[in-house]
């Protein structure tokens, strides 16, 4: 086959793939705050070694976020179950917390449809009561999601939902349910089997924050009517790129390297992720959990105290240009700003030519809101760069299922690779587990009596209250 067709295919893939512009992180553009070409090349060599370690771990089955893209049987089962619930209901209650809720919420917000999700990701009694009072049980379905099958918040809301549904629908309420959990163990699995609720598995080697492309995200996506095939194909496209492109031309590698080097070499310990699209606001929330929980670690793989990680902060453009950017422009030199730029909006709004004799309105008439928000993003990038503040931009051709799949895989790969650069375990969360254990003890769960005694002893110590 000649080079012409191959170049055309490469050009088409480039036009639909998410790109990364990291010019604003280079020393040539932001001075001493930026990275030199030598530092980036060295970082890419370290990342290449990290990729080999990560590949060995994936092939050994330690982490499953990569191979789950090839589990067509599980994908089909997720779609079937989502569509079954869609025939019964207009609203799907997603009962889960953390990765069990943030991924589905990101999908809904980006790819909204006539159906909707009601996400119970907290146990605020007023919030839960408000959600339930807004729903009609006969047109509501529930998907309970917890990998462990015992998460306190999810199980508490599960009991509330079970009573609420049964009170309205009687025994047939179980037809409106699904459960997504460990395939072999856990109390959610036991309850589902006891009631006859269909279940979908979360593979053992897929952690919650890496689970959006498993049934955790695919069942809600199918319920909403999202093109699940396009979502998966977008993720596969990004996977091919991340594992085959040379490091210096690789979006996943460069993203991991630049953010790691800015954190460790330039003390940029805060990453602001600023989306210039309302549709991606909850993708940012999903990313913040992925980055924070994966990389915020007390010790490295050799047990040395490192207390490392980069704090993610969510921002929305252009809204937060008027609330946060002043700090990023003139405050401490401890941040890197990451933009999400959408090149083509699915809908645009023309600005009418009215009051064009006034200076604040005349130049706007005849333009569009899409043009304005793109100009706002570019202006913020330019101002940050001129002030010596590092910034980078992920460039999205549009917001679609295909592009969203790319972003999910890209950020999972980038996070896993950053873990290799930090030499920490990006797939555990011991700090979260400590809080869970304390909650179980305070609420009287069997098996946690010793911890409850310690907590009661702590409660008797003097408190500094004013």
C-alpha cells in the first residue's frame, strides 16, 4: 500500500484525536517557571522506562483498566441491562460514591439526553430526601454500585431506596433494579441474589476511579441512550496512540512528564483543570478524584516517606476568570493551569446586532458565543504565559461520545504513568481506607470494636472550640 492512503488515514485520525499544546510550559515561553527541552527529553526517557514497567504490570493482570476495553461480552451485557432499565424508567438513580458516581455523572453532563440520572453520591439527609421527593417511583430505576459491596454511604442509601421503592411498587419493585459490584463477594451481591436483582461485575483488578469504561459507566451510558460503541472506540483510539506514538509526540506521555516535572522540579504542586465547556464540568470532577487519589501518597514503592502528589483544582471558563484567575496570575508560583478547549460546539448562539453605537456591545454584534468563549480561553492562556505562569491545553475537536472515550483513557493512562514517574502505587488508597474504618467503628459495625474504643478515648480529650 502506498504512502498516500496511509497519510490520509493518519490525517483523519489526527483531526478526530484529542491534541495537547504544552507550549506554555516551556522555558522559551514562561522563563524560569517553564521546562527546558533537555528536561523534557530526559523526562520522556524516564517515561519510556515507566511504560515498560506499566506494560508488564498490565500483562500480569495487576491492573485492568486497559484490558477491559476488549471485554465485548461485558460491554454487551452492560448495554442490555441499561436498555432494559430504560424501557421501565425515565430516571436512573445511580447509588454510589467516588468513582462509582463521578464517571456516570461526567457521561450524563457531556452527552445529555431526554433521560436523566439522579446521582446519590452523598448521605446528606436533606439532599437524599430532596432527590426522592422529586422522583416518581413507577418511572424510576436504580443501579447500586460499590465494588466492595460494603461502602457505608452506598449501603445506607441502598436501604433507604429499597424501602422507598417497595412502599410504592410492592414486590415487583425489584424489576427496576440493577447492582454493579464484585462478582464473587460482598453484601451488595448477597442482597441482590436474595432479592433476585440482576448484577454486573466490576473486575477485581479495576479500581473504582479507573472503572468508568466498565459496567460502572457503561450501564448508565446505555440507559441515557449514549453511543457506547463510539465511547469505547474513542478509548481504543487513544490507547493505540498512547502505546505506539514516540514519547515526544505522545499526548499521554508528554502530559504525564510535563505535570510531573513541573511538580517536582518547579514546585508547581497544584494543577488547575479549567474547562471552557459546561458539558465537561463533571469530567473535571472525575479527573480530580483520579489524579488526587492515585498520586497523593505518603510513601513510595520502597517504603520511603515522600508525601507526594499534585493537588487538582476544578475551574470553569469563562466563569472562573472572574473568581480564580487573579490568584493564578499574581498569587504564589505553585500552580500549573490545564485548559480543556472545545474547537467546535454542537450548538452556537449568534449575538444580535443591537445597541451597536455603544463600545461595550458594538464589537460583539454579529459574532457568536462560541467565538467569544474561544477568545476568552486564548486570552487567559496568553495572559498567564506573559506572566510566567505555566499552562497547557488539551484541544478537543468537539464534545462527543468518541472524544469523551478518548479523554477517559488518556487521563487514566497519564495518571498510571505519572505513578511510575513518582515511583508510587497509583492504584491503592490507604488514606481513604483509614476513614472508612473509623466510620465503621463510630457506627457500631461488627469487627471494628477495638477501633471504636480508641475513638471514644480520643473523644474524651480536650477540644479547642471557640
